[in-house]
C-alpha cells in the first residue's frame, strides 16, 4: 500500500479527528486508574475484533477458486482487497499490542503510587484504537464488495 493512500484514507483522517477531539476534551493529566480502564476496554474490543477479522480473512482467501481469483485480478481487485485486509489485520494487531503495552505501563505506574499520566498517551491510544477499528470496518465493506464480485462472476460464468 502506498503511504499517500494510507494517510489520505477516511479511516486515518477520522481517527485523527477523533483523537484531536479527545485531546481537547481530556484534562492535561489523566488519572492512571481511569486510563487503565480505558486501555483494558481497548484490549477487550481489539482482541475480539482481531480474532473475528483474522477468521474472516482466512475464509475469504481459502474460499476462492482459481477462476474467481483470476476474474478479480483482471482489474486488480483481488490484490487490492487482500492488501486492505492484510493492512487492517496488521493495524489491529499493532493496536492490540500497543494497548497491552499501555495497560502494563499504567499498571506499573499505579503500583509505584503514581496517580496521573499525561494525556498524550491516552490520545495516542485513541488514535491507534479508532484507526484500527475504522480500517477493519472499511475492510468489511471490501468483503461485501468481494461477495458482489462473486455474484457477478457466477452470472458471467452461466
């Protein structure tokens, strides 16, 4: 995927806008207990979405016969769809790891009796969290397009 396409995508821009809004709303210092709860929610949501998304990618890749793949690849659609899925899966995984890291960092600070953390960590978390979710949503729309292409392929084959 080209970097320009990534940074001009709707999922990146919406996640950036959401994190900017959160930066304006959050206090400069956020209580670690609250931040830890946010990161825990992120871990729960991202782990569920990641596992379901991974299964969906496996189904799409394995359910295609060679003729259908060649039909889609005539216009480059197969590579684009699989590329979007791979990027979204990687982004979900990175966001999940980032959330786990922030959770561990915040738990460590709490155990050392540190009460607050700067808002920038939470804002960065919001950005990565929403970017990965919106990317997964857009890839789901690609999966719907994929099924539409499948219908067209079957019609063309008849």
